C-alpha cells in the first residue's frame, strides 16, 4: 500500500514514522508513506496556501489551487482520496478494514479555520475521528495511518487484530500476565486451566459483559 499525506506541517509526522510498528512496516516495504507539503504547489508569489473567507468571518481558509494541483500530480487510477474534517463520517474499525484493502490512499489534512468548499469535490470520503475540533487534520491523519497499517498483511499477526476491540462490535476481553497474584488480585483460574474451549468461552463472555457495561450502544448494532 502507498499512503500520501497532504499537509503544510510535514515535520509533525517525523517521529511516528520512525517508531514501533510503523517503522518496521516501512522498512519491510509493507507500506510506503509519503508526507507531502502542498505549500510546494502554490502559485501564490508569497507562498501562501490560505486566505480570508468570502463574506467575512474569523480565521483563514485553505485555498483550493495548491491542493488541486498537488492531487493532479500524485493521483493514479488506484487513488482513494480522504479529507480529514470534523463534519466527516465517524471513523470506525470497519472503515479501517475497508481502507486497508485500497492500493493508494491520499489523505488531506485541513487546517486553520477550514478549507474552501470546492476541495470536497475531489474527495472520495470525508472522515472525522470524533466530535471535537483540533487545530488541523495532522493528528487525525496519524490515527488513520496507524490503524490502517497494522491491518496490512504481514505487519502484525492476523489473529492479533481479529480479536481487537470493535472487530465484532465488542470491546476486547481482559488480559493478564505474570505474576499470578499481585497485591491480592488473582488471575482468573480458567486462564490457568489449559482448557482452550473454556478459555475461549470465558473471554467471549467477558467481552460481552465489558461491552454491556461500557459501550451498550455497540451491542445494539
């Protein structure tokens, strides 16, 4: 998979691409991630990518020209273009699975007060990571990069993400490690039994109970 991220703050991505699973996935060529400064595509003599909104109002708005020209330059027949915006569809694990099957993702990071409405016309999907507003789309784009990359074949063991929270509209079951007893708290006996069927049943039951307690809305689905 290839992921291109359009931003005017490329340095924000430096650390996350050089750590942990993302770093390994890039080194093993499971994914190619390019951070593109769309300021490089502006035709403005002062290198601007934003301007004041027509009709007045606070803040600055991203202009369409640099983003359109950048997209024209990097887009292929396999490209799927995503706009990070607070009014996009809520991001869910199922969307991450769907996007992990794409060959080429282009993620546009909004910033400032917003973006010219015409930018929406070149996007295949608009995504929000929550009902709150950030200063830009860079952190949401990082969320997508991480959540999608870990689903690519060979990045992590398949069974690891098959049992993730939200994979079946359920939260993940509780897990334990050594020591067996810590400050009076014991590991459930069933996990020490070696009976894989009972362990699977226990984990399923605990997953449902946890979801019922913390996210009953998921069970309604």
